[in-house]
C-alpha cells in the first residue's frame, strides 16, 4: 500500500512479508503494479545478483526490473526468489514471469524512472520483514 502521495517526482511504498524471498517478490510485484494495470504471465526470464548488504540487494533487484522493462520491453508480475548469504555477501536468483510490452509509453500508468536510496530500508520487525522504497516517476 502506498504510504506517500504520488507527486510529479516520487512515489513510495512499504511491503511486509514473513520471509526475505517473499519480501523481494512482493516488492517486485509492487513495482509492476505502479506501472501497469494488468500483466500476463506467459514468458520467463532469469536473473542473478549479489550485493554486500540486503538494502543494496533490494536496490539492485528493483533497478534491474526497470532495466529489463526499458531494454527488453518485459514486465514481470510473478517472482520465484531464492536468497543465499555468505559472510559479507547476499546472493539472489530470480525467475521472473511476465510478458512483453509494446514500445508504447502510453500503455503504462506511470513510468518509474529510477529506484532511489532515499528512505530505502529492508529490516526485520518482530517475525516479519519490511521494505520501504521510494521511486522517481
């Protein structure tokens, strides 16, 4: 659910989940929901990322989704995420399910230009995980 009003410059959201993989999946879905009304799941892509901390990994994951949208014209709405940790490193593998979109910016509700580090936070609160994300629109 959006926590900050959409303005001409940014939009924000907060997502909660019982596990980190689910938190990443829900955050990815939220990025798609901000941009498009409906997305079919008739194609699949894979991606692998790693980062030194969980906040950076969330930033890289969501930024990669935007890059895939812009370069491959692909929007994902279903995500299978696996995460592994090693000392000082987080590793993510994802299977993205979604569809190709026509190269027509009028078909998108809102174009997200970038993920920002402003207010970006992934944290464990009690038994749940929470992500706070702000995007430039």
